[in-house]
């Protein structure tokens, strides 16, 4: 496995300075935003797509720093009921798939999206209750009419370009658990998989180690984020885990994101990395920094320092003791 970083945290740096900064931390991979929620500070699709000279220069600069690109990320909602939102997200995703192919990048990360509850809706509807039965009807309509047709098309496009799709299992979007991930994959194809982020498992009450086992047995982990979460039990008892308190009000929130090792101990993170290896994941662990208690540099640096000792990088070779 290689250790990398989602370079959104360096959006204030130009491309060359970002590469120098990442390399100075001893990392081996970068995940680049191409637009949508992550922005495109370091990877502008229209400047690179179908432009051999720009593509060559871009790749060479990265290689010169001893880095690879683990994924291109364009998180958005391509199923948003408002065409002014879904249209650009869909166009960006398709361009990003083509660009990934031209760059030789294996994975494109994004969200599954979340549709409305009928053709005339203006806002997404995220059903999270099994009863009353209205929610079941909404859920069935969303999957049959929106999710499966759209992602079947994207699966085929990605497969055509030898690219895999890593859907981040994130609350507020239709694919947010291992079960919804596997449901979409079964319906649409094996190019669809997970960009698994343990931080979103913890706040949904899911053990990331068990999630890795569930998805790993289906070869459905295409990319992995390293981000932690702390659960505030007092605030959970007030708000529940589906807490709508703004992220900025950290004292009141039931949970909030932390740098690796500041939400869960390093034995937990060692178990996570070991289970990834057990399930034959041998790609990049990409640090994502969204810690509201630390500066970008401090939070990122501590995440690197904490996770490096538990990374497993060498192949076991022959099992000589058995």
C-alpha cells in the first residue's frame, strides 16, 4: 500500500508548491480534485483533456517528485433534481473519467448523488426511515427511475475507459452504507465500487473494519480515505447520529471529524490497515484533512505521523512458517 493525500487541503498553493509540500512529508500519492465540491485548484480538466503536451508536462511534474495520482475526484450530485446542478456534475464526471483514462489513473471518486422524490422535485430527498411507507415508495422510485439507469450508464463508460468509480459512502446521498454500495454494484456493474472513508462509517454506527470485510470480499473497495471521527456521547443523546447541527458548532455536535488518531486509537487504525491487506487491498490510503481543531499543516502532519507506523507496504512473500 502507498500513503497519499487528497490535495484539497493545499488549495491555496499552486501546483508546483503543492507537489513540493506533499513530497516533503514523505508521501507517495496524490488525489486531485477536478471540480465539484473539492474544487479544481490542481487539476483543470479542460486544460488537460485531449491535450498531449499539457498531459505529458502534468504527468512528468508529478513523476519527478516520486508521486503517483491515486484518483481524480469530482464529488457532486449528478442526480440532483435541478438540472442546473445535476447537468454540470454529470458533464464533469464524464470528462473526469476520460481524463483519468488519458492520465493512466485507475480511479475516479465521487458521490452517488441523491434524487428528489418525483419528477417535479426541486431538492434531494434522503429517506432514512423504513416507516411510514411513503419513504419506501420514495426509495423504490429513486432506485428504479434514477440511480440504477444513471449508474449503469456510468459503469459502462468507466469500463470502456479502463477506469473504476469510487463512490464515497456519505450521509445525504443514496449510497451511504455497504449494503447500498453492493446493491448499486450488483445492478450496474463491477466498475462501481467504494471510496471507503471510515469517518463516515463511525458516525453511522458502522464498524469500518467490518465494512472493509463486507466490501473487500466482493472486491468492491476501489480507493480508501484516512480520516477520523469523534463521537460526543452527550450530544448524541441530544441530537442522535443523524445530527443536523452545523459543522461550525462543534461543541453542540454529536460527532465531528478529526485527524487520524484523534478520534480512535492507533490499535483501531492498525486493525483497519491490516484488514485492508487481509481483503487484498493493495492501493493507496489517501489522507483527507477536515479537522476543525487543528490548522491544515498541523492536522495533516499529525495524520501522516500517526498513520505511517501502521502502514503495511511490503509483500509477505511465501508463508515460510506454514
